[in-house]
């Protein structure tokens, strides 16, 4: 990372993040990041120790030095823990594949919601809801949809429109702010 303004900017941002306990993922890992460069060199294996030294104070750690990842299930590194472990929250499980009854189960004839041929939020139809779907949704909103985009799945709140509301809901789901999508 070059000195001067970039160094000052990065230091100020890092300090602000530490003081306010803001997520520590503002930098890129890839070396071809246009504004700040990445944490690894052009060979994709050499670690930029100077930049790591600058950013390390912003990494969330336990009192005994374990790094806290932002994923609720996957720990950060070999000396790390997951966010779920840190907060002692139960791990989020995948939603059941069976339809949910719309009447109490003890009613004489429970009505079952029809299961759509897609999963809301799984915009690329790969069977998973992840950041790739969020990227595809953003592209749909800016009128540059990927070729394989499932527009029905992109309408996350099933209101007949694909817009920033769907993006917000999907983002909140991926960040685990909400535990399920409205129509899955």
C-alpha cells in the first residue's frame, strides 16, 4: 500500500471501526483491488504483512486472542471462532424442504401451500442462497441481469416486483439479521 493519503485514510477508517465495533471487512483480499490493493500479493499467496499490521486491530477478537469470524457457523482461521460461537447463539439451520400447513395440523383437512418450482432468493438456481444470489439480484435491479437469473426467485417478498426491497430482505437474510425469507 502506498503511503500518504491512502495510509492516513486507512488508519482513520480502521480507528473509527475499532471505536464503533463496525464489521471488519472493508478491505479486499484480492491483489487487483483498484483503490487500496489487497491483503495478498499478485501471486495470490504472499501475505502483505504491512497492510495486515495496519488492519489487525480492527479484527474482532476474544479476550484470549481468538479471531471472531462474521459467519455464524464457520470459524475464522485455525485460531478462530464463529460469530454464533461468540454470542452463544444456536446455529441457523437450513429451512425444511416440506411445505408448511396453513391450518392447524389437527384440523380435518389441512391445506398445504403449493411448493413453488424454485426457492425464493436462489436467483441462480444452484440450490443455495448465498452472496452470488445477492450479486445477481443487484444486477437485475440495475437492469443488467445475468443470463441465468430466475426472476421469480428474485422477487424475494413475492410482491410482483423485483426491487431494492427484495435486495434488502435478501441481504438481511444472508447477514443473519433475519432467520428466514418470507415465502420459503
